[in-house]
């Protein structure tokens, strides 16, 4: 669940607690070019105020009118479709002949909302199941293999925890990484035991911790929604974090450094309790080859690779004919 949808649920809960009526709209299926994926959320308050989006603005006005005119008492969830015909797609301004199917439901019991938000805070995956014939909602644990699905009667929506990024080092590059990563919906934690680097750290909402990197990695209990990026250039610090992170379920573990330094680092890691498979998980040299030189450009390169890995987008080794070197590039 990205921060947009998390804020939708938080706003919906606050509105209901304040006594407002609230309808929740969930994208369940799309065709063609659709701005928002299945599972995306929109909350509509009784007075027409909204938070979130299901179409980037194409159908929201119509949904507001529907919710204003529909009685909420004893109302049940219903399926709403847009853009099924060419004329309707043109009417609502859906791009490239796109179409979408939604479920609109009144929020009467806020218990399930509180449950989802609590699980997200603990970085747990959750599945919300809605029986459209009764309006009954239940919440259970979910796995990465589960997907948002709708069989015509029962809607199952997966809500994932916030992605986390642990950055080792509080230097200049880390500032850009932390700022950009937050824009990509990561909860950012920065670890640096060096007082001289911590003194000027001032990135809003990026937590700074002072423990030793290996201890911090263990304490965070990294999961499959976690990434670790080591950028201190100090092997004593970077390697400490890596030797624990590579044993964790973190979806991405990478370290800044040249090919030569990366090769040396992998040799050093062999001296610790790491298997070949675990060492092979290390991304390095870190980032995609985009000709980056400045700290913000390097941060973009790193986050591009992290994004490709997170989205399970294949990375291939592409030869640099001028140098004979190889870099990781997204296909």
C-alpha cells in the first residue's frame, strides 16, 4: 500500500470518528491505459470532500454525485463501471480508451480500518475480504503471493506495509537519497555512529539512529519490504551492515563502490558466516548506469535500481564497448 492509499484510510477513519458519512471506492479492474492500479483507493465524505484517486480525476466528480444521492443507511457495496463503451470513455475523459471497474462501499464499521492501519504500522501484509452480497468485511494476514482479486461477489484487497529503506551513512549523498526515497513512499532510517556526520543531519522525517550498523540491521528485523543501501565508503561500517543485511529477507542490499572495491568487499564477506548465495545478493557497483556524477544524480541512479528490483523488473548486464566494463541496466 503506498502512502496515498494509507492516507485515504487514515482520513476515512478520522471522518467517521467525527460523525461524517464516508464511502470508500476501490479499483478492482482496469483495461487499456488506466492511471491507478487495482487496489487504489478513494474516500468520499458526505459533503463531497475527497482524498485519494481512482482515475486521476476522470470519474471522481461522477462518484461524488453518486455518493451524495445514494442513501447510506443499510447500503451495501456495489460495482461501478466506467468507460465500457467508446462513448462513455470519451465522456469521462478516460485516456486511450481506458476503462475501469470499481467497488463503492459505505464505511459503517471502522474496526477493519483500524486493523489494517495497525498491521501497516507493524510492517505486516493484510488481506481485506468484502462480501458484496452482505457487506461483511473481514481482515486476515496475507503473503506476497496474494493479489487483489474480485470474483463478482467477493472482493479481496491486499494492503502492504510501507516500504523501508535503511541508509548506512549520513553524508551528502544520503541526504539526497533520504529525500528522494521518501517521495517514493519509503520510510527512511539513516544509521551513522560517527558524531561528525550526524551533527548536521537535518532531513525531515528521516530518522537518524546512532548504533553500530550491524546492530541496527538486526534490531530493525528487516523484512521483504526493506532495502539497505550502504554509502559510507568506510568498509568497517558498510561491511558490518552488509554481513547482517545479506542474511535478512530484505529485497535489496547494495553498497557504493567501484568494481574493484566491490570485488574486494565480496572477498571480505566470505570471511563471515555468509553463503555464496547470500553474497551474490549484493548489488554493486550500486545503481544503474546513467552517467551520473553529482550526488543527486547518483541518488537517482541508486533509486532507479532499487525501484527495478522492488518491481521485479529484470536487470541485465550490458557491455560498455568503450571500456569493456559491465554495468547493471534495466531492460
